[in-house]
C-alpha cells in the first residue's frame, strides 16, 4: 500500500491516524502537573556538561550530563546535591533494553511492592535534541508518562533510565529509517489536514469524495516536499554506526529526552541489566543507589 493510499482515511477522519507514541516503554506514573523548571530568559545559555559519579551496591559508574539539555542537567544536579537518589532502587530492569531508577518511594519499599509512581511534584519540559542525542547503548534519558496523558512529552521530575539495548542488522536499520520517514510524513500530513478542517468537514457533509481526494493529493505533495527538505528525522551515520556496533533502543528516539550518557562503568550497568526480576521487572534482590556526587 502506498503512502498516498494510507492517508485517505486520516484525511476523511481529520487525522485519525495521528502518530501514537510507543507504549510507555520507559514510563512513570506521576500524575502531577505542578511547577515546570524554567530558564532565566535574560541569562546567557549555559552549555556546560557535568559528570556525576553513581555508587551502587553492584559497583560504580559515571554519567555525563549534556550541556545542551540544561533543564534536565540542572534538575539532576539539584537532586544529586540534595541526596535525593541516595538509598533508592533500580526498580525496573529489562534485559537487552534498559535499567530504570529514581523513584523515591523505592527507598523504603517492601519486597514485591509495585514501584514507578514516585517523584517530585513537578515535571520537566521536554528537551529532545534528536538526532544528535539518541538511544544508543549507554544513553541516559528521562522517564515520562505516555502521550495519551502527556502529549508535550514532559519528563518525570526524577526518574531516569540507562539504555542497554541490543545490536541491529543493516536490514533492521533500513526498516528503522523507513519507519522514521513514514512517522514524520504522517505527522506533517495530519498537521496540514487540521489546517483544512472546516473545508474537510464541508466536503464530508456534502459527500464530496472527489474533492477530498483532490485535497488529499495536494496535501500529500506538500508533505513529501516538506519531509524531503527535513533531514533531522533520518538515520544519521552516527546512529547507524552505534546501532549496528553496540546497539540501543531506537524505538524510543525522538519521543523521550536523552540528556546524558555513561562515560565509565558500563560493565556495572550490564550486571544490573542481567539481574533476575519478578513479573513487574523489579529485581528480586534489591539493587540500590548508595550515593551520587558531582565530579569537579
């Protein structure tokens, strides 16, 4: 089926095919929509990166917080300095995918207790710098609620995950590239269709299928031109090299804020990833963050 054919229905239904985010693959359940972190408009942008040492009961690793995601960097630094993460668990671990932590409720959790809903009373505005930052092995990203209740993709105030993932073949990378292009085309088409909402409604009311198809063809042409000129949704050489050599979780790309990466101690992350887990993906034996500190 061609892209043009697949877009007939969304045009008639005003974008019913609008892209849906992945099924909360790295999610959290904090329902609060309280204060957002903001930058001072008059201050010059601070693009300084920061290193954080993370001590755990399975060993230590170091993360680099990116300077071009300053809201997430500053929030993480603030929580580290407050000791917010000290004593908390890696409460969600999935082999060949990721390890997740940052729920303050996990600090005193009983065996088998469901976790993943805890956090501060705010969210952080998304800072999705894609394709520069993507879900390669070792990437540090912010968990969040799904798009159905969080269409702006705001991040949890504290929960984070570290990608382990798995390697991809060249064929799988080609499929990824095609998926990214189609996803982008669908989003652009739906945006254009919504601008013609009144016109579409009138055509639907009058049963003007020929008019709908003509409008569809026009919007498809505009969509194809816009996507052809937009290289930001392509699989970059860096992504291709990373996903085929060390792996990652590309299905999350562009949907979650990646704000850092592991720079040492990935072997510790690998050990955590292999932990035996229960039906909720919680390790059966607690794996705890002992402390974190900012490295000078």
